[in-house]
């Protein structure tokens, strides 16, 4: 191993394997695919072994490549730990902060925080992955991810940002047209809004005893893989939604949506949380100031909770 850029090339190699292509690694690093290819070529020449079997459509790891990738992940984690610990001691706020969260949550609550941090810390750069999927801070080399609900991954370190309350809501016009459900049985006769993927985030089964998609009724069910679109569907009188207050709380406060409290909102007896999850025991200064700023911006109680807590039903 003679090339002094081995660590840099190793990180590029890991990005290629995780992304499955040279182009994905190039997008992540904001360089051209040819630049990525040259770095992989340099790594293979330095080691004297072939790491990737390349074809026009895909990449495959050789045995040597697989072994290097397995070791590389641990090595890169150790390097990231060392860098984060040093940065935290020095109180330096700079570099690239990589965060992943739901699009609606990111646009409403994360972006205002990043705007202020950008002014206070001009050396800070941000990569914000707005995604409905459950991003992995370890495999995707993220500083943190924001998830809703309890986390089953005990290897990640969780910081609670706020509690989450879910509201059963519908527009006044929808209720005028179809009536206001007064029981769970009548609710199943209504048009219900559901999440296309990750429906457990809404957890209709806590109300209905089954998922919306399992219901056998004649009413059209609207499904969409985006919280903001589900909110807009409720505002457009398409049906009844079960949505978090961080999505529809302001609409309830403004009277644009009506809160239905069937059975005393038993679905809120066990309050879910909004958590920031990270892999490193010691957060870097950039992540620490982000966490503090996000919690301050959201407040307690959260800014999205309806000002008027009156319940209909």
C-alpha cells in the first residue's frame, strides 16, 4: 500500500458499493463519474487486486472487494468517530452536516433551523435528504436521521425532539356532505385517507382493528406516500385522515379541519415520539448545535399543537 490517498480512495470505494454504481458515488461527492472511476482504478493498482467486476449494466464485488468492503466500513466508522470527537472538543462548527427526514417535517421545521445556523456558522454546509423511506445513519454515512415512533434499532443513540399526537380529521365540507361519524362502525363507512407505504406510521389499526387497505367497503380510499399530500387531500374534502399534529395541527387551530375524538382518542393513549437518531456516541459540534436549535425551534409544547384543543365528535 504505497498511495498516500488510500483512505480517500477507500471512502470512494465504499460509496460506490453502497450506491451500486460509479454515477451514484459521483452524485454524492459532486464530481464526475470518470473521476470516481480513476480513484477506483488507483485503489486497485495500489492493492494489486481487482475489486469490482464491471459491466455495462452493473457492478459486482470480487472476493477481495467484498473483504475490503467489510473492513472498510469499520475503518471509516473509526475515522469518523475520531474526527467527530476532535471537532467536539474544539467546539468547531463546520463541514458537512448530513440529515435525513420526512419531506413535510424537513420543509416545515428543519429548514428554518438550518437557515439560522447558516447565518451563525458560515463554515457549515448541509445535505438534507428529504425521503419517506427509513434512512440508515450507519450505512448511508449520515450524521443523523429524524424518525417518527419508537425505534427498534438499539444500536442507535436516540434524542427525543418532541412527542407526537395523531388526530382524526376531516374538512367541514366533507362532514356536511357525508355526515360526522359517531362510532368506529360508522367510521368504516367513510372515505379514509391512508399512507401508500409505511402505513404503520399512521396506525389505522389502533382505531379500526385492521389496516385501511383491509377494509371491504364501497367507498374509495385515497392512498399517498406523502404526509403533505394527505393533508391536502383532507383539505380538498376527499376523506377522513389520521394524521400527526405536526402535519395538521395548524389547520385544526384555524378551523380548516375538524378534529374527531371518537372513543376519546384511544389511539393517543400511548404517545409516540419524534426522535433524532445517530450512530456516534459523541456528536460532532455541528450536530450538537443542530439538535439544540431544532429543539428550541419546536419548543415545548410543540409549535404545531392546535391552539384550540376543542374536540368534535
